[in-house]
C-alpha cells in the first residue's frame, strides 16, 4: 500500500528543502541539552530539538514577545 498517496485527507505540509547549518556551542550547553533529551519519554534527536527550539523562538518573535522582538 502506498502510504504517501494524497487523497486530500492528509494534513501534513509538504517537506521543504533542508539546508545544512553548522553551529558551534559551548560544551556545557550541549551537555545540558543532552541531559534534557535523556529525560524524555519519547526519544527526540538533538537535531530535532534544535529545530523545535528555533521554531519556538521565531513564533515568540511573531507574537511580539520582548525577547523575540524584530
């Protein structure tokens, strides 16, 4: 069965192109993130954690949050 067929019932957005980005972070910050990830009931990759964090930060900026001001 083709699970990717689109019969109009899917609410998923089409995947956009991914661009590799290199980020340099202090080791203690990465260890803190990894400890947070190790405590999750549902596994999440470090990459996806960063992805979610960026989206959250951008959304705060859209709502006028003082720490995400444009």
